[in-house]
C-alpha cells in the first residue's frame, strides 16, 4: 500500500511489511467497511510492532464519486489531525492498492450508536464530539446517530467523507441537527 500519511506517533508500522487481515463487514454503502487486524509479516523477523485491531475502509477508485469521497475523507483527517484519538478516530494510514482501491486504516472506535445503546452520558459526549469540529469551522455534513461510534463510555464521530468548511449558519444548522437527533434519547 502506498501510504499517504500516518498521524499516530504511537504506532510505527512499516506498512510495506504489514499484513492487513480483513474480518467481519461492519458497514457498507459506497464503501466496504471491515473490522480487521494489522499484523506483522512473519517472514520478516526484524519487524517489531504489535498487532492491533483496526477498521479498514475500502473505496473503489473506478467510481469517480467514491474516489472523491475517499480523498475528501483523507483531507478531513489531515485538517482535523489534532482531534484524532479524542473526538474522531485516528487515521493510521491511507493509500492505494493495485491502483484501483483507496484504503484507509482507522482506529477501531467500537459499534455504531443506535437508539438502544444511547445513555444520557453518551448524548453529552455526542455533543462534545461535534463541538471541536465546529471550533475548526468544519461541519460533518452527515449527522446521523450511526455516524457516532461507542466503545464503553467513549464516543467518536466517524465517517468524515462529507466534512467541509462551514460558515456560521451551517455550523448552527448542524448543532440544531445534533439536538434534534438526540431529542428523547438517553432518558
């Protein structure tokens, strides 16, 4: 995989010598979203990184819209680098495979939120996850409950392919969308 960027200093993976094992499909739309594992290639005894679970998003580059969305998502992670690991997943690597697939290797942030899984504390953390994007004058562009991942009490905003710069009105509209989405949840 040709790596375009790695923004997590705690994980130093020689990607050319890593194997990505794909597991269960956890989402699909215009992309394949798979929970998997990044493991060292056992053929190379010099590799020292530990295996870790990740979410792998795979975009088909033959579709121009998918390619644009993948590039937009990679750009959003770059712009929001300082929010990674706190409010949005860490982007471990992004690149192309066989000149036909765009692949993002992301932090596994748990399961997509739903009406049953939400507590009052989770609702507060949903608001807290969106706020820092707005402080960067960015809107997510696709506020839906399943675009938040929950792991224990942690909540992260996921699926950043529709992120874009936002003006004051767009940011306020998205804040209203969050409030409307959370109405009646976590009671």
